[in-house]
C-alpha cells in the first residue's frame, strides 16, 4: 500500500516481524495513509526518519540491535520532532515507565484492533499539528507583541475559537465512534480542550507578572466545568469554599487544569447511574502553603485509580502540581473520595 494517492499523512512502520509490518501497511493504506517505508530495527528507524521525514512513526518496542523501540522513539522525537506511537505486547510496569520517560504520542498493546490503531494515529497526528500550529502562533505572537493591544485581543479570540472548534470536532467523532474505549478517550480529550478554552477565556489579557485574587476565577471556572462535565445527566450539588488567596497569574492556568482533572475523575467515578450526591471544592491557605481539595460523597474511585496508579488524569494532576512545586494526596472516605493538591504560597 506504499504510495497510496489518497494519503492523509505519511507513516514509517517499524517492526522486526515482516508479517506484522505487512498487516500494518495494508491496514494504514486502507485508512488512507501513505506508508513511506518499513524498518526492522531501531537504528534503521532512526536512519529512515532522518532521511524520509514521515509525519508519524508506528514502532514496536522489542527489536534486534543495540537500540530498542523506546530508545529510538526518544531520539526520533527529540532530534527530528516526529511523533512516535509505540506498539508492543509488553504492558508491564518496567516497559511502561521507560516508555513514559520517552513521552510517546501513544502506547498500544498487542493484540490490537483496527479502531485502536486508527484512533491512536489520528489523535497523535492531530496533537502534533496542534503543537506545531501553537508553536507558530506563539513565535508570531512574540515577534509582533509590541504592535498593538488590538492584535493581542484578536489573537485571544482566535485561540479561543480554535480550541472550541477542536472540542466540537472531538465531540462529533465520539458520537460516530462505536468502540467504547475510543469514545471515552475522545470525550476525555474534548473535556480537556474545553478546560483549556475556559481557562484561556478567564486569563486572557492578564499580565504574567501580575498577582491576582483567584477566588472569582476559580469559582467561575469550577461552576462552568461542572456544567460541561455533567451535561445530559443529573448534576451533583456543588459546594464552593474558596478563600481570597492571591497568586501569580502564571499559576492560575495549572490550578484551573488541576481542578478540571479532579472534577472529571469525580463526575466519572463517584455518581454512576445518575446517582445523587455532592461535590465540595475548597481552596485554603495553611501557613505557608495553599491546599486545593476536591471531595465527594459518592461511591469513590475504583481500586485501580489510587495514588500509585498509571491513571492519565492523576498523572496530569501530579505533573501540574509539580509545576507549582507541590504534590497530590488521594484518600478514600466513608463515603466518597478526597483529593488534595498542595503547593507553596
């Protein structure tokens, strides 16, 4: 299927099993992608990536030679800025930890279904397109920031509209996707894009070096997020206990994203089957640090979603808390769950 005239993007396939590469070539070609080449080793994949510059690399982890798929992924993404989706039969903690350190754009476990390949490839390509578009937008913005306030307002308006368009496209895709796992991933991505749009709307025009009272910002943001997350289902009672804490404006974006991820987990797990309940969000100053707490009186998180799991939402919260030099604790109550993010003031 190499050289398909209806290509949607070019892909380099890497696997040491010729049967698997042939199957992937046929599958991707049928989806409208142009398979540039197939490689059977990590060193060969790096060489092809440097010369052919594919839009994406779909690569196995365990291969012959000195460089496995994870090492090749790290080098290809770092040196050539090409997204890599890892395809492997290994889902153990050691391989996942190594893969996370390389920051791949996807991690698919064998045996896989066509829809998993399709969803992972499309999301990875779209994510890279958005990153490159954002890089160009930011570069242009930095070069022209001194032009006028009108240009700045127009940039904010365009970014907000683009984010809302992306969220709408993700929502449409989730409606026509029959695979439940793919649909859940698309819906989670849509909610995260909407959260970024809401945060951008609240913070647009704020000076990065300015300190702001976060009470009004966080209250409005949380109320709006809960409306979005509970659309079409019973809405839990929301209790807000937000103190007037003044923070640097740059800290409000990760704080808002943290609130979104914690609320998403709560709405998803705490109140199944339209169950009634209460969500409580508080932000308080405790000596020299602040504590953001999201708690509920629902059924609680499943055992797999504890503080030591590989849950993407909780990993994002930990990463965002680290940006604030803070951390996350998660407690199961009777009933419900209590998530606390703490960071220095």
